[in-house]
């Protein structure tokens, strides 16, 4: 028997691994020192724990511990990377390149900079969700200071060709930032092999605690400088002031260590479960569509549209399973997912999309339960769907004149 | 989003799901909404031409739970009513009955539109 509800939304967040919690506990209790206290044991213990964790975070991405700036999470890391570079190198140039499928933490930061007079190029993606590298090359000018392209997308799990983007950036003398939140700890990710200059990381996506993240900032070849976005006591080499979240950082370090050590095994297992889920759903249901490239994709991600079944009603039917939908009805804005839109997924299909995020703690029994529930609910809702009925009658839904005006 | 018990009940046990023959002169069909907007409702009524009483009502809906519940409720309400009575059903009545939150009011508007569209279609045939 499976325990309900089932959590299969591991792109949104992941549960804290019990081993991570064990590592954190002493720093939530008697080892409560401030890592910046340089004159007593409480401070030294805290500082030592932070530095050990920093080494682990660095090791996850093939970096040096001195290149890790601790933040409150990936949104702050993205803000610090993009604003920090834009402001620091303003004399050199005022142009930044990013892509339309980036996380809002990048897109809205870029829009903020646009209001300050920076010029931003938002590269499109193809129907698989991939940035065209020729588009990227053409977009670079002598005023470009930064390229920010995420490694793996949080909705469709599509993995960009980061190594090649890094090579292009390096060749043209442009700094390269990547939001690696969904990728680090899930697929091999190495800042040196990939020519990454800045990378955003988050603890809670790799079975660590919420409220702590990091920005990798390259120290050599080239040395990246940042204008801080938070002023204060000059912590984190002046790049991010604020008392360090010691228990959070310790947890982040442990989570990074576990992810690094178990990477190969975990990648294989989440991939196996994802493929089982995909094959079962595709085998049992007609008119289901995978959103985004299937090959260049995170092992645990499945983003699928179930034609003629609105996403929110599907979620309501499988309410003992936690997944996400790209449907408008599930978003605050009432707009369907901008990521799916950028891939050219029609709004009709965007409304029917579900994102499954398989993670470390999902079991095969859970995958079987989820596929059964999804299949039965989709079938039931299709019996209820006028669109399914029309499609079965051979009516081309695109040719129907829909009265979108309400009376 | 938390749903009211009545929305959940209609979603789990939708009333009057199905289809009536579109070509039947006594059947009026209303098809409102658009797939791009995430809601399409088809509501059909079978009307007694002498008494103008709605004797049967069926629906199919593509949309969220509130849209399904609104159209399910609409079929319940129109059954047994005359066309004139059915035309007095307001979306606000549906909102109240199902305790729809503001973000779901458009579902009730669509259900009201579906009733009106079905009646208009029937009248075109008579």
C-alpha cells in the first residue's frame, strides 16, 4: 500500500532528507553561534561548520569553496548575479542576453534593469524548448556583459547546451550565468567543464532546507566582480552582507554531499520511474503530448498535456497526488504557463498540461498508483468533455468559431 | 484552491452528463466558451413545444471543477422550468449556490450564457 497523499512535485520543492536534518540539529540547538563571532568557541564552531558546508556545496559543482557566496535562496542568487554584473560592468556595456523560458527571478530582474536603461535580449526557444545557439551568437554585441541561460527548466525540465553556451560566451569575452537550481545534484554539472562564470543554486531543491541558496562566482580566468545588492557588514567577501544562516548552510552542505555521492544511482532510478510513468500513460491514453524535448530533459521530469481535459479539473480528480498544472486556473494570473507558450504549445493544450516531478523518495508503487489514478480520471473527464466528443465526431476544433465574448 | 462541498459534490457526481440529438427539432444546443480560455460548456435542452417546458437537460464541460459544477447545477435548475423561467436564472444565483470565489465567477457567467444559447438555438428552430 502507498501512503497518501503522494508527493510528486519535486521541481517545486523537495522534502528535507532525514540525514540533512540530523546534520542541522546541533546548529538549531546548542551550537547556535554567529559565524562572524571571531573571539569565542561558539563563533568558531559555527564558522568551521559553515566552511565545511561551503566545501561540499563547491564540490557539487566542481568549484572552489572560496567561489561560493551564500544567499537566502535562488531568487536572491539570480538577482545578485544579474544585477551585480550589470551594475559592476556598466562602463563596459549595457546589454544582457537571456531567454524567454527563464524563471521569473531572472526575467523580472532583467525587466527591472531595462527600466534602469539596460538593454535586454530575450532569446526565443524552439518547440522543444531549446535556445538556438546561432540566435545567441547573433545577439552578442560589444556592449554585451552577461548571458544568463538556465541549465534545466523548472516546468518542462529541458536541459540547454550549457557547455556550448559557455564556450561561446568565453570566446566572445562575455560573462555567463546559469540558473542551475533544477540541474545541480540531478545531472552532472561542472562549472569548469561548462565554462560557467556564475551559477545559482538552491538547497531546498536537493533535499535541503528552504531559505538558503548560493551563487557560484568565478575567482580566476576570469575573476568575476559583483556590485552587491544588499549593503551591510561585508559578509561573504563583501558580496552578500547579513548574518549567515548557519543551520541552513550546514543542511545545504549535507544535502550537496548526499546529492553528489548518490548522483549516478539517483539519476538512473528517477529516470527509470519517469520512463515507466511516461510509457504507461502514453500506452493507455490517446492524445497525450510531451511538452519539451524528451531526450535533453531532467531524469525526473514529465510534462504532459492531456488533450480535452482541463488541468485544474484533472488535479481535482487526483487530489491525493501532489503535482502541478500549466493551466491558467491554477495560476494567480489566470494566464496559462508562459513557458509552454514560448514552446509554441497552443493555449488549448497548455490548459491541459500536468507536470510530474519524480524525486529521491518516490517509489515504484507510487508511480503505479499515480498512473492508474491519472488514467481513470482522464477517461472520466473526457466522457464529460464536449471537446473530446467533437474530436471523436471528426470535428476540427481549430475550425470551430468559438464565441469568446460573453453576453 | 479550496472548493466548496457543493462544487466537489457536482464534480464527483455530475448531474445530467451526456448528449441529446442535435438535429432533433425539440432540442436546443448551447456551446459557449473556447478551448484557449480553458472553458467550454455544451448545454442541451429538450423542450415540449406546446408547454415550452424543458423536459430534459444534458451537459458536457471542459473546464475546472467550478465550471463543471456550474453547468451541472444549471442542468438541474432548468429541468422542469419553462423557457421564460429558465431565462431568469442569473449567474449570481449559481455563485451563491456553489459558494464560488471571485476568481471563479466567470464559470457561472459561462453557465448562464450556455442556458441562454441553448434557448436561443431552440427558438431558432420554432
